């Protein structure tokens, strides 16, 4: 399936839910709600190829508050949804190009659109394409808000895409590169932003996050201490945790006041948290 077919598929899906999406809360409204939000990490990656339109559409059935994705730029500057820097793990790039360790940034969007990003996960997903960020937003925003994680690429391209699609209020943009988030905020301070990190969430990190002006810090599960949640919240930040896939840990974090649970198990996470 090529880029045109993928775009047609997501556009049709978005059209089916257009009226429903207009009534949905904004990203800012969601992050300020009490309780623990559910964020579907890469869609529904334990049942569908991660970061694919089918994975996003499947996740929507379980009503997550956000669906998370990762993007990188093609060689011609188009944001493409994929986690890894190299194409090998989740596409047939070796078969297509005859090379190992092909970097996504060395191929055009048109070349990337011809790759099979589904067979690696299961034969029934053969022909699933790498989606553009544009097409992925259409699929996700038809029924949820989107957490857009930048892996590489400039801030201006992302901000301009969101503006063109008029969806600035339906997303949170996050990155491990805190300077990138500084640039997003300079371009459009109305976009909700998140700062990803690992290691100690200490006073210095909390102070830097406040200085940048981001609303959310998203921290590695293995490093997030319960007392750090309270400290960050006392500074006015929301705290999210990645990637939590065990119910006991999810419940422990929620009891400590965690604001957002990033999980591969959006199909059951709401039950873990006692949400219908």
C-alpha cells in the first residue's frame, strides 16, 4: 500500500468520526483533569504493528485520553511516523534496498511510502505503510488527542504542520531534546509541550522544566520515584510516566498522584485505574 492509499484510508476514517471529534476536549483541558490519564504508547503495539494507522485505530476503541506516536524526518523533510532511527526492525528495507542499517533520513518520503511496515509483526499486516505525521494525526484526532514525540527534525516543520491542520489545541508535543521544546514554545506558546527524561527527576530538572515553560514532564518508569511526583507537582508541573505495562505499578503510581500513564496496554489500562 502506497502513500496515496494510506492517505485515502485515514481520510475516510476521519470523515466517519468528524462530528464526534468536534465535541472532544482539548489537550489542555485533558491535562488539567483530575486523576490519571491513559496514553496509548505507539497505538496498540502488542496486537498491531507499532506506530501504524491500524495500531492507532485499534487503540481508539479503548478510549485513551491520548495516543502517542514518534516521528522522524525523511531526506526531503517530511515527518514520518517511526520510532527507530534505522528502518530494519519495523520495515522490509533490507529487501527493498539491499542494505542493512538504512537510516530513515537518507530516503525520501516517496521511497519510504513503498516500504512494508507490517509483515515484520504478522503476515496479516502485510502492506501496512509507514504513515506520515499528517496522516497519523487524521487517524488519531478522529477520536482522541495525540501525543507527538519528536525523534528528529526541526520545530518549525512540526509547528507549521499543526497550524495548517488547525489542530494545535488537540496535541501535546514532547521530546527528549529540551532545546527542541524551547523552540516549539518560541514558535507557538499555546501548544502544550512535554519534556521527556530519565535518571533522577531532581530539583534541577524540575527548575529547568519550569524555566522552559512546559506543562508536563514525562519520566522513565525505572527512574521515577514517588516523592518526585509530588515535588514536580508542587512546582506546577504535570507528571507522566513511560512505559508502564504492569497493573500493580500503574496502580501504585496512580495512588501517588501520577497525572498520565503511558502504556502499551491501552486495552486494559482504564480497568487497572478503575475507569470505565
